C-alpha cells in the first residue's frame, strides 16, 4: 500500500514538473509576443486599407494580449508535447517511444499549417464576402477588438483541427482508438463539427459551410490515416506471431 502511495506521489510530482515547464514556456513566449506585438499587428492587418478603431484605452492592451496569446500558444505546443512525451515515456515500449517521438515536430507544423490555412484561405474569403454583402448599404469600419476576435475565431480552430489526423494516428498506435470506432462516431462527429463551425463563424449560411466543410474533410482524413496505421499494426503483429510460431516449432 505504501509503495502504491509513493508511486502515485512520484507520478504527481513528475506531472507537476512537466506542467510548470509548459507554463514557464507559455509565459516566455507571451513576453516575446508582447515585445514584437507591433510587427505582428501590422502583419495581421493584412490588406486592410484603413486603421482599426478602438473605443477605449483598455481595448489597446486587450489587442496586445490577443496577439501575444496566439504567439504563446503556438510556441508552447512543441514544448508541451515534449513534456507530455517525457511524462508517458516510462510506460511506453521502445518501439512506441520512437513512433510517438516522431509526432512532436509534426504536431507543431500541423498547427502552423492550420493557422496558415485559416488565415490565408478561410479568413480573407469570409471577410471579403461579408464586406461585399453590405458594401452598398453601410460604411465599413471595424474596431480592433471585433477585427481580431473575428480573425482568431477564423484561424485558431483550424490550427487545433489540423492536429486531429495526427492525434488519431497517435491514439491508434497506442491502441486507444481504432478506425472502426471513428467510423461509428462519424455522424456524431459531423454534428459536433457543424455546431463548432456555426459557433466560430459569422451568423450566415455561407460562412458556416465554408468552415464546416474543411473540418469534416479533416475528420475523414483522420479516419483514413487511422485505417492505414491500424492495417500496418495488424501486419506487424501477424509477422511477429508467425516468427514466434516458427521459433517454437
């Protein structure tokens, strides 16, 4: 009983250590984002031809926090993934360690790819459509708070969504999920993704569809990659069973 309690205490201490390192990384990247916030602000303004408005002094610092938080989340992802890997490493087999370690850089690049997809494809198309929608009736002007909230809602979810194929491969490798489960959950996943799309996009049909379709495609890619990993694992187990049988004979 004492050994189990000691083991649990050691695990909790290790988990706390990994969480502290991840939190410190987030703080450092947040500070870095604040240092370069003006350059990032100019970049995120894109092709907008006019300056954004603020309705109060507090809006300015709120925008700075928005931008710095995106930088902090992006920079912390590989470090947090590394800390998670170090935490679960003792419970993994040597082969599983090599496979899961390869997921860490892919996790970062997929997140960046998702952000880029949202920023360069989804955001400008939805933005252009909405501006043209009321161009003949309204004078278009935006507050900085509204603009950056809209920008983050159009990009950050895709950074997270692009991780889904990798997560499905990782969980399939560990035997936690398999493609059959993902197929069974498909209709529920579609429903949840459509709800997410309606929550993060502007309240009109075209925006909902433009966000929902990529999310659904990402889910289907996740199912496909899970099938590939599952088949490869089955073949590997078949070969191992065959070799054992030949050895015993």
